[in-house]
C-alpha cells in the first residue's frame, strides 16, 4: 500500500485552480443535456489497490454518453472475438468529428469504435435478443465495474432518440454497407440507452480503475471485463478516445481516455489509477474544458504520460 496524500493534495489544488474556468458551453443538441448546471465540477481518483478520493460535486449523476463506447467495445470483443468484431469496425483514428456521417472509404467500415458510426456498429453487435436484454446485459457489467446498480436516464434517452436524425442517418448508412443488420431501431435503442446510463464522477473513476486493473474491480476483485481484451479498449482510447483532439491529447497528456458530451472524462493509468473529471462545459470538439485542463496538469505533475522520460511523481505510484 502506498500513501496517496500527494495525489489528494494535487487534486484539491487543481480543483481550486480550475474552478473559475468558465470556458466552453453545455451541449444542447440533445435538449435534455442543455439543462445541466454548467458550474458543476468534480474530480475523482481510484487506485488499483482500492484507495479513492473525490472533490467537488462527485455525487451528482450525469449521463455517461460516449464514455460507454470503449466498454461496449469490450463487450463486443468478448461476445464475438477480435476477427468478427473488427470485420464491423476499424481501429483507425478518423480525425473527424465524433458524429460524422462517414465510413472509412478504404474499408467501408466505421473508422473506430470511439466515433458514433463505430459505436452504432458495436451496439448492433451487443444488442441482444430483445431491446431490454442487450441493455440489461451491459448494465450488469457496469454494476460489477462500479460496485453498484446503475440505471438509464430515460428522459435523456428519449430526448436523444427524438432528435437523433444524424445517428439514424449513420445507422442507415451502416446498414446500406452491410455493417449492421436490418434491426435498425433495435440497434439505435441499444445505442441511445447505453449513452444514457447515469453515473457520478466516483463511478467513472471506479470504471477507469477497473480497466487500469485489467478488468477487475479493485474493491471487490470481481471481473467486469475479460483481461484478454482490456488492452484493445485502452489502445482504441489512446488513439481515438478524445475525438478529433485525440492526437493532441496523446501528445500532451499521453494516457488512454474517453470523453462524453455530458461533460465526463475518464482516464486510465495502466495498472495504477483511474481518474475522472466531470464538468459539463465543452469545447468545440465536445470535450469537457475543465476536464482537459485538469488531466493535462495532473499528467504533468505526476509524470503520467506513457512516454514520460522521468516519471517524477509517478514513482511513488509505481512503487506500489
Ligand atoms: N449520445 C451522444 C451522441 O450520439 C454521444 C456523443 C458523445 O458523447 N460524444 O450524439
């Protein structure tokens, strides 16, 4: 066991430092999301040996949105294996917006599972025998990953479904190119539902710590995700997790991460730590402004970047 007091101090400082940052706007293209309190702000960390710390509005629930994408990808890999899964979705960064209505022209597949087209292909792969079954199966995994039952925010789901023409267009495009089957409404129900799972920042850090702990919840020791595929999800997050900011994120922060348009970001420090930030004001790419700022500073202070030559602060983590 190691002492995380340094980490606690740093997170407290970063909370104060970035609290006054009012940059960005709450997402409103899904009308229900526009009702979020823009001032909410929380940071949580969970270590792989089960220590945790949160600051701010860490009990406030928000919808997971795109942060479900690497987790849904993990489930698809477990059900279908790599070959079949990768015959429906690639692992190439697109450099385009998350909701682009496009396929990779070379492969005629979605670029990767972290953009909507890829996530809708993945939703089709995990949708289950009935609309309820596929969602319930995913919720079961998440319950193991966070250590409590989670539920869907039906108002957000219905709000997105009613205004989701763009995602419908993507689904029809995918069907046209035989990437998904004809059960388009079933697939979209799975996709909209999984985006609308309610979490708080502590839950997200626990999910990130479960991934960092190679699929096992660090508190209960129970397996939420199969060890074999955890690296697949981390690789996809590392290269594609922050949309068209992914390259810059890899350069500046250098850890696998995923953001969602409700304002959450989760970052995974392999075999060490799960980090989450919640702050609903987004930049023009759809990433939380304060989330990026906090993760950038935290990675700098603790030398978390995967290719950091000194790892000054993380030595104490690595000694664990
Ligand atoms: N449900 C959202 C959408 O499809 C998820 C997008 C996101 O979080 N970037 O538009």
